[in-house]
C-alpha cells in the first residue's frame, strides 16, 4: 500500500512552530568567577571531550569522555579558554579559583 502524503494542515503547523534552539554551539554569556568579567561559556558533551584538561576551579583533571564547560573572558578572547568541571563552574561564585594562568 502506498504511503499517504501529509495533510497540508500538519505541514503548515510544523513550519509555524518556533525553530528548535541549537543549544550553546556559539556560546552563551555568563558572569565569570568573582562576577567582575563576562565570560563566553560552552557545554562540551562527553562524546566530544577527547583530551585531558585541568580544571581551574578544583585543580583536578577532567578525564577524556567527561562532559564539562569551556569558558573564556569576552575581553580575553578564545585563546584564553579554560575547561571547567560543570560543578566547579556552577560553584565559581562561592569559592576562589585554585589555579591561575599568567
């Protein structure tokens, strides 16, 4: 039996819906540690985390395959990005950074 064509009202309803958000592919902005600077933040899924990084929030390693956050100051640019554990990034306002890059 051949497939039916979709009814016109169904297809028009789909096209009138809001487009799906694409997440934070381009980054979202949030206040950084200390609240004085604005940071661009991206979420990295575990499937895309292929290297070991060191979290500036706790000074522990972020193992490959672990979902985490990448953040950098808007003024500093993408070259100053740092990889944070998601929990460390969420708690950045309640504790100090344990590791600084000069």
